[in-house]
């Protein structure tokens, strides 16, 4: 590059781990094309927001971020991509400063699209790029460090996209591509590249990761290949569905490289609500999957998502769901009040729950979520566990055990991206405190 100053690009992600994986890939493409990545809360020449639209709150956050970015630099090129951009082109285009709205289908070509929309003298200089997919070339640690926090200690690899379940509340099947799976060979290449870059943990993710299928190789088969053909120290899975939990899958956790953490989206602990949601299991099925995990993998963390205030949810159904969550003894619960998504079946259901009731139920479920974090963390006090440290916050280093306990520890050393044995001392914040 012969630029006097590299064009500064700020990337921000809202939503799920799939979005995080896609933003990470975009970051690599921008670096390969000669751009300079800067933090999302600083002045940039180009702002790119990878949006989420799973709730109305996510939509609102997207609009707020874009307006804030415009105020930060009114001359910047403002770009919205992702799920919200897939179905709300007109709405996003009307936000002051937004010049490009790019849906999920064209997201892989985003760097090229942006380049085609830069004028020859855009931002005061000539800028010509060649986009590289970075399919087999590792970034240097210097490249990674110069991205000012864009890359951390965990790296996300999207192995699957799309969903055909059409749960009654969910807009995702309408804004994501048809179901596709990344060939196993490409998964191995990506992991090998990330390991060469120095990453210690990969997160294998997908819109429906459990439905991965590469010419007959399912998720269990993919994990076997990953364990056999890579040496990355930690492998973590993103969300699965209860019917996808099998003995063959769990047997792989005899290998300690697989993190003892399972995110099983429950959505409701009431069978009546689950039926109206068009979920593919009952509470009995869910409890059976949880029991199987705990029988095969002691000390595994099980985390979940819960929607409260679904249309028609009675007080009795909410209490049934609340007690079911208590019995499951989750490590963490992510709580969402139901959000009407236009075009989904539930948007037209009768007996929509009022906002006041949603708020009351959300607060009660959040209190249980905090209780679950404390109770799960307390089980490991006094034990020594390996922790992958990520960053320093408020004079404390923060990292995760393989079973998803947040650990805080003091050290004068730089612990970034190091896996260290930590003795867990006491419940602290959203996890535990510990010492080297």
C-alpha cells in the first residue's frame, strides 16, 4: 500500500456468536486489503455495524449505534450489514449518514462492495485494494496486536449457517441464508490458521450448529476430525438443541480439549408455551438431555436462553417455567422478554402479554439467573482450575475456565492469552476470585 495514511475502519457487532464469527472474518479481510482497524468508540473513516434483529431492542441498539457513529465523524462512510439490514433496508437507509445497507447474502463481499463505493479521492487519498479471503494465511501477532482489541484470546469459526425450524417467535429463518455447512477440510484449515496466530481457544458456532452436515459428516464426525487433525488447546461449542445431545457426541468429551460447557436453548420451561413456540422438544426431553450431559461429563456448565411473556403465557405457565429453570440448576441464564417480530406466526397470536407483566417476569427470572451464577460458581471454591485469561478490567485480570466460570485475579504480569492454574477462592461479581 502506498497510502499516506491507511483508512481507519471501526467494526462493531450486535447479537450472536455467528455474528461475532462473521465480523472477525470481515476484520481479517479489511487487514488483508490494507485498512487499519480501530476501536468502535473512536473516530474512524468507515464504520461498519454487523446488526442483529432478534428483538426490537436489538433493532433499537443498531439505530442508536449508527447515529452515534455519525455524530463521531459526520464525514465517515457508515455501513449497516447483518440480520437487521437484511429486512429493513429502507428503515436503515433513512438514518442520517448511512450510505450502505448490505444484507447477510452479500456480507462476505462487504470489503469489495465498500471499495466499489469509495470515490477515487475518497477521504483525501487514492485507495485501491485487492481483497484476500485469508483462507490459508495466518496473520502475524503484530497484525493482531495493531488491531487495537479487535482480536482477543478466543476466536470464532462459523461452520454452519441458516435455519429451517421456523419457531413461531423467531425471525432468523427469514433473514439468514438457506442451511449450509462449511466443508470439514476448510474448518481444519481455519483452525490451523488461528492456532498459528497464537489463539488458544476456538468457538465452533453456527445458526444451528447441531445440524452441521458435510456430505454425511455430522457435528460429531466434525469434532472427531478436529480433535484428530488439529492441536488447538481448547474447543468450545456454541448453542445446541436438546435432541442433538447423544451418547456418541458426549463420548468425545473424554478428550480434555473439549470445553465442559453446553449452551442448550430452553426458551420456556412450560410445555404449553413450548408447543405454541413450535419448539422440537418437551421439558421432559430437555431434562433428559441435561441428565445425560451430567452423567457423562461431571462439572459441566449448562447455560440457556429463556423468553418470558410469550403470547398467551399465563401466570401458572410462567411459574412452571420458573420452577423448571430452578430445578435444572443452570450455570447461566440469558433472559429475554418476548419481542414481536413482524412476519412471524407469534406476532399474530392472541393474548399478547402487556409490558408491565413482561417486566415483572423478566426481573424475577433475572434474579434466578444471578442466583444460578452464584450457586454454580460456589461448587468450585477451593479447587484449582486452568483459566484462559483475556483482559485486564479494573486492575484485575479476567478469564474463563473451560466450564465457563468467569475468574478474576490480581497479577503484575501480563496474563493475556495465557492458560494458568488458578485456585478459586470466593464468589466475586459474576464469577469467582482466584490466585495463581
